[in-house]
């Protein structure tokens, strides 16, 4: 493992995780204990993941930017009895748990002052854990919660067998090689990093490099220092990477992987042209998979790939599959879901297919393309308008830095198209000029009725634009 200027061998990480397992065991964390983990990309996150696996406890990863109300919901809903957190999250942890009776064990990383919190670093003085280890394929390894961007937070529990299968299917698609370095800017609490970084790197015998510095220059220096082969970054970090000078990224870097959010095609194209490194997209969701597809085809850079093994995907309208290149709802065969998940998602399962609420299409070669969320469709005079298509046209304008398009209801059946724009260089384009520009790009019904200029978009704790707030 690489973190900052420090390196850690497999033996050091293994021993640290067993010492931590011993410490947590004596604090009361045993088999099946539900543990919320709220840690950034630091070595303690890796130790915690491995220690909880060794204890056969259930890990519930939570983004460190979640505030007390969201955290309280997750702790209460999951019946978690322990929280392992970083000092900067302490106020939110205290506020989230002060009216809950289920949470009894608190372990803090860093200078924590909560009287109920045990100091994380005390694990270093403990002997290696040597307790029983009898994991079963059906035992729950991890419980993920969604960010609730399009409705109430969903959750899913994944067994050892399901995570192992999903990890190996991902590895089969991406072909990590032993001793390669996998660098994650992605939060390790996200399901993509959980599978594609921690589990996959360990299974393949790779090194993990972790960091979450917002400074792209420092980030580039770390990539050089570790000679990373793969880089996992959030879609929202690409504009920062595009500001780096050509040649800053190391020659060792072969592939950049992203997912869990929308990466605009112009930003992806700029990155690839500037740095000469292909960007691949992975597609998944908390409640199914969790990883469903990954693209490794440089000839189809904007695809989200083909389904992983054991995944059946189809594009449908209603209950009927549509032809190639026709937009419909992305659906997956519900038989791959656990009984627990099928019960959770039963209102969205029709004739054995789970309707995800995502829109996309399949090309003639079977590659899947994501278009938008079904909930984001704008209904204009009998037409369906996809925000992604309007945004892709507007972003071509030389005075538009970024744009988010939403529908605002006029009545029960009609919506108005509003484009929220961050101007490039702070200079607002003329509205008439934008409309005139779009007349050569889009049919009339797709052209926005209103342009709203701003210097930022409201975002969730996980970095996604909160479209409801724009509405």
C-alpha cells in the first residue's frame, strides 16, 4: 500500500489488521456485528476493512461528507451497534447517535474528544487476533446505502459469495496484473472502490495507492511516485485533471476508470486528447450487482461496457425489449438478485426483470450506453426530452463551462426546460446567442425556455448535482 510518502508491505498490513481485529473484538465487535465505517482514504480504512472481515462482522461504509441526519438514518435503519469514524466527523457522529439506543461502540481515528470513543491507535499495542474464522458463503460481508439522489435511500446486503463473484467478474474484464499499482482517488467507502480497488487489488496481488487530495498537482506527483498503472477517479474530478500540464501523468498509467456518476463527453474527450490515456466507465448500483458492467474497449469510449459475468441486462419499454440503438429503460434479470433484494425491490420487478430507472441503449455490438435517469426526463408538448442531450449541445458553446438542464412543471402534464449554466471565464453569454447556437444543434422542442446563470451547482455529500434543488 502507498499513502503519501509512506509504503506498507502485505505483511505490515496483514499484521496491523489482525492487531486491530483483536482490539475491536475486545471492544465488543464480534461475528455479525453491524459496524458503520466513516473513514477517508487512509491506511486505517484498509485495516478496518480487513479486520472486520477477519471478525466476520458486517461493514456499512458511509461517505465522510454525510451530515448527522443522513448518518442517523443509516445507523437507525441498519441497526448498527458500532461506529468507526475520523475525528473530523465526530460532531456529526455524536449528533446522529445522541437519540439512538442501538449504537454502543465508538472508535475514533485522530484527536477525538468524545467520552464514549475508544482511541483507534491503541490497536498497535495489541497481539495478533487468533480467534475462530469460519466464514460462510451466505454470511453478509457488507451493507451499502445509496445517496438518495432520486428518492429514499436504498440499501443492499451482499454476502461473501456475491462480493467474491462480483470481484472476480470485474477482474476478468479489466485484467489487473500482479504487482501493478491501483490508485484510488475514489472514496473507499463507495461500492465501486470497495469492489474495484480493495477487493480486486487484493485478489490480483496488486498494490493499492490511496489519496483524496483536492490539489491536482499533488495528485499528479503521487501518481508519478507510485508509478500507478490504473487510476480510479470520480467524474467530478476530471475537470481538475484537465488543468494539469501534458506529461504530468506517469507513462506507467495505462487506464483511467470512473463510474457512479455522469462524466460529460466533452470533458472525457479533453482528458483523453490531452493526456493520451483511455477512460473506461463502470456501471453499477447499490441495490444490484453492485458492479454490472465495465467498458474496456477503446473503440467505444463513451459506452459503459458489456455486462459482467452472471449479469443479464436488457433495454426495455414497458415489458418489451427494444431494438438496438433505441433508448429504453435499463433492466436486469432479477434472478441474479438475492431473495432479500428481490423483496426490497419487488415493486420494480416485472416478469423477472428489475427496472432500474436508468435510461440507455445497446449498440449493434451489445455495448451499453447510459443516457439519463428516467426521473429526469422532461415532458414538452408530447415529446420526451433527455437533459443529457441538451447539456451535450450547450457545452459546445465557447462561453459555457458547465451546464445542468432540468424540467420545471408548468401544469400536471407540461414542463419547461431550464438550463443552469456556469459561464466560462465569468462572462455570461447572451441568451439570444445561446438559442441561436442551439438551433443548429437541436430540434426546437429541446431548446431551453430559460437560462439561469450561476457560479456553482448544489451537490450532495457524494458529489452529485442535486437536481431537485435546481428545480
